[in-house]
């Protein structure tokens, strides 16, 4: 096959196929060229030699053989606190910062009991929403970063002491920890800075009275028979609008108007949540890494029905699923969800008697939740202006580079991060100059959280932090070990580190990293003495 030097590709296809392809692509506002380029990219990305530039977590590439044998095999020796809490290993001036970092990690790995649950990249981790999609109430909104309910249940079974104790999740997301805790009879408190996550968590824990259930049934019937409605106005954000074909955006806005029709607050919340789940389904883009990517496969617009009817039917299906789940899972004590940052000491002022805490902070991998959920945040009216976006970013933990934070929590810094990691990174070519600052801020924030929560915990209470390690400038940022050390500094005991799976933070970084054992997702379990 002659390839030629130009960028032109000419192929002959059956005319019927061509007509159908053009028609479907037009419905999704996509040109043949865009579609082809996306397909080509997907194809090429599946080839083993491809190097990704953007940071991604948990790519299911098969690197198991490379990794196995590197990850610690079993629980290591008992933790010795005499080693000197935050001391980094000093090997003389001639030794590079990188070698000192690795030696420090090795020392910490000896100090903490490390259990390898699995070193398989495809292992279902605690942060895996696949199970939630099959569970009543949990399945109401797909939050990829959410916990698996079974993981939460197992943690609470192992660590919860008494039903009267509080179960805390300081980065509660869509409330998996609190929902599970509440269904087994615990008092639960959850914090999140995202107004959308907070809304979803609250809505998933709604209990309707008998009268409200009847009104909800009636509302569902009404919507199912509606043939059209005046559309709600679109958000003031051109980027968000550009992610939809005009006729489907209009259909979505008609359904949004229906979602806020009920005069019952609980029904309105349920309907708004059902609407939120439609946003990605009917968008021309899907979530991918730290943002969105144009879809190449569509599940909508493939049959000749009016866009409104198609969106409405999907909405009704979601409402019916919710109706069924309301009967199936009863909420015990309604969890106490608080919209706000867990990094503020005052947030915990009225919380005492924490018997167990479980959380997963955003990983230090540059992912920005306001980008990943941008469409839902704006279409759901959680963000109405740039100021709302700024407030969210300013309140969030310093895990990405899309904001400039004023210096805060300087008293909780990690010596290892400041003296070794940032020192090494200052000479490296990084894709963003802000990364060292972000890492420094991330661990100061986690240190502040540990200090905030400790006085509120009961003696002997355990706190599980599920984290993903990252890699920058060819060196691992072993978040699990670094948090273990921060916890020791804050006066906790490190019970163990459970390694759940290997992850590939970015294949480019992964390839140049010498020791791959620290590219992993794990849970650090610490205990208040
Ligand atoms: C990995 S998600 C947690 C998911 C959760 N485990 C679940 O099952 O839904 C991390 C959450 O932390 C939130 N977050 C970021 N900074 C925060 C802060 N300073 N205080 C409270 N929550 C924060 C994010 O909005 C995000 O929802």
C-alpha cells in the first residue's frame, strides 16, 4: 500500500454505510475528520509503544510482571519510633537527593507494617465505583472516585467499636462511607467542599414519608406523559455549552425545567439528581483523565425519535430506579453532611467521639474535580459564576495546579517532601512549574487534617486514608509512606499500610522510574493512641 507524503487519505466505502455514518455524526455535531482522528488516536493509544503525556491513574496496561517482585511481599517488621520521626536518611554529600529519598522510603517501608493485598493493576480497588453501580441508592450517581460499599462495610466491621460512636469521612464525596455507616446504624458525619458532591450525598440519603412517596409516584407518571416543556435557560459558560449538540442541549434543558417543577423539596432534589445523571449521557464528550474527550461511540441519537422524548425516557427510567431503591434501602440515622473544608479547624468544633474515620482525599495527581465534573457543576447550577469556581478551588486540598493558593497550614509540613522531593524536582523539567508547590501544599493540608481530627477521636479509634501514590520528575511520591510519617509526627500510631494494587500515574513517568514498587494505591491505617 503506497502511503505518500501528503496528509490525504482516500478510501472507498459502501454508499449506504457512508450515508448512515454522515447522518449519525451530524446528529452529534461531529465531522467525519474529527471522528476519524479520534478513532486513530484510540487505535494508536492501544499500541504498547505509546507514551501518554497527561497524568492518568490506573491505566490497565499489563505491567504486572515488571512490578511483581518489587512490591513488598508481606507485612514487614514492627514499627520503630526511635528511628526518629521525620528524619530523612543522610548518606553524605556525594549521595544524590534521589538516592536519599529512596533510602528514606526503604526505611519507612521497614518501619511500617506493609501488607500487600494485591499487586495486580486490574485488581478492583477500594476506589472503584463498579460495585456501587449495582447497589441501591449508591447507584444514583456515578462518581468514579467513590468507594466500593463492601470496602467501607469491611472497614467498619473491623474498626468500629460502638454504634454510638461517630463515623467520619472528611473528604466524603458522594457520601459512600456515611451511607453505608447509616444503613448499619451508625451516626455518620461527612465533609466535602463540592456543592455538587454534598447535594448528591444528601439526596442519596433522603427518606420520603408515605405521602411523599405517593406524590413521587404521581410526579413520575406526569413526567412520563409530558411531550415537551419550555426549556430552562442554559448556563453562562460557552465551554460547557460546546459539549452538547444543540437539539440535545435543548432537550436536556426542557427536562431540567421538569426536574424543578415539584413543590416538594425532596422530590425536587431526587429529580435534580436524576437530571444530573443525564448530562454526560447526552453530551458529545465523555469524562477522560483530568477533563473530557470527544465521544466516538454514542448511545443516544441512534434511533429516529425526538431528542426530548429520548432524554425524557432516560430521565423517567432513572426516577423509577430511585423509587425502587427508596423502598429497598432504609436510612437509619440520617448522616450529617457538611458543605465545607475539613482543613478548617473550626469545622470539627462540635464533633466528638469519633470511633472510626475512613476517607480518600483527592490524590496528589493534578486531577481537578471542577474540571472533571464541569458540565454537571454548571448545568446543575452549583456554579453560576467564575467566583463560585474560585471558591471551590480555594477551599479544596492542594492536589492540582489549576489554582494559586495563599500559603496555609505551614506548621504541618513534611521534611521528606520539603528537603528531598521538592529539592529533586527543582532541577527537573516538569509539565507544570507549580508541581513542587502543589506537593508541598498537599502534605501540609493532610497534616492539618490529622491535627484537626485527632482531638475529636476516641482513644484507640482508627482512621483509614486511601491514597494513590504519584510520580514526578522520575521519582515516586509515596503518599502512603509520607502520610504514615506525618501521622507519627502528629502523635498517631501507624497500624499498617494495605497495598491494593499497582497504578501507572503516567506511563511516561512510569517508564523512567527505576523502582516501580511505590507506584501503588493503598490504605494507611493510623490509630489514636
Ligand atoms: C476521592 S473523592 C472522595 C470520594 C468518596 N470516598 C466517595 O465514596 O464518594 C475526594 C473528595 O474530596 C473533596 N475535597 C477536596 N478538598 C476538600 C476539602 N478541603 N475538604 C473537604 N472535601 C474536599 C472533593 O470535592 C472530592 O469530592
